């Protein structure tokens, strides 16, 4: 199930980013997305695939977009909690979550992490795929995009809704203990039915990408207009893939 409503997708798109349906710390600038036989696949990180006469561009924190919050819809019961767990750290599902409970997830204080487009273009223009890469990357019908920028947040706020305030507080307290017991390098506190979860490692909620094409040498297009694609429905589909782990992603 998508983690956010269309409203959240629109917020991310208006900031110039395509949407990540299950946010992941693993999605980073210079990740390669390919389209082969009608399927989008997040393939690998370009520096592991590319040899160039110049060094790879640096990745920098740039100005915060005109965006402070990405807010999910209310997600009901254990299904909603499962999506939340995928987002914040792959923890086991607590057995005490009330099926009637709902939650919303907010990503606050979003920041943008980006490669300089000119540096990235020059690095690509003066290079080629490494020897021994998967032959799929050389096939004429394979389309490719490079992630140039990502939208991230370290601060997540979780609101628990239930039939009563007391039930919401019990679910929030139980969820807080579960998160604290399973996720390292993070801090989780709750007040009533509100949980604030701060991570040391940011989570990616959106991305920009530019087309990679060959015309006598490799060229990088300007970033695509946002809203044309997104990274997949599952936590697995948002993980960095090795060539042996290709899985289908989705496009709109």
C-alpha cells in the first residue's frame, strides 16, 4: 500500500521531487535507475559501475526546499504499523497494536542532498561503464536515469489515533518501547499519543533524476520534471540492489 495520500505526493512533487513510497535511508544521489522491458529498476550506485578520467562529484547538503513537512494519511491497525516499521527501521511488529488504531507519520525539517549537475555531467561525459558490468546496461532498449538529488528527514512525528485517548496512549507507549528496543542510533520519546522519533541517519522521501544517454559519448540530461515516476510499493523495492537482485519498481 502507498505510504502517503496523493496530497503528500503532491507536496513532494511541487518541491520538484519524485516520490518514494516507502522511505529509505539507502536511496542516495548517484543511484542508477534503469528501465528495461517496460520495468523500472533501482540498479546500483554509479561510482561502483563507472570509470572516468575525472573524480566522482561530491555530494553536498544544499538549501532546504520550500517544504517543511511530508504528512501521511491515517493508516489503520497492523497494516499501517507495518508500513511505519518499514520506514523507520525494519522492526518486528508489536502484538498489542489495536486493530482500530490509526497513525499518521510526519517527516519534519526536510533537507536536500545533491550533486552539482555540471560536475556530475562532466564525470559521466568523460567515462564509461566499468568492465564486467551487467550486459543489460549496454542493451539498446535499456533506458537509464541517475538520481541527482534526494529529499531527506531525520525527524519523524507519529500520531496515534484510537477510539479513546487512553487506548491511543497505550499503543503509543508500546510502540515507543518496540522502536527503542530495535533501532540503534535513534531516540524515541512519547507524550500521550504522540511519538517523536529522531534518527542519526536521515530517511529519503523524494528524489530528482536525469536521463543518461549515449550519442558518441555519454551525456546527462537536465533533471526530469517531477511527477513522472516513483520508487516502489515495498521496503524491498527501495533498497539498493545488486545485479542479482533486480526487482520491479513502478511508474505512473
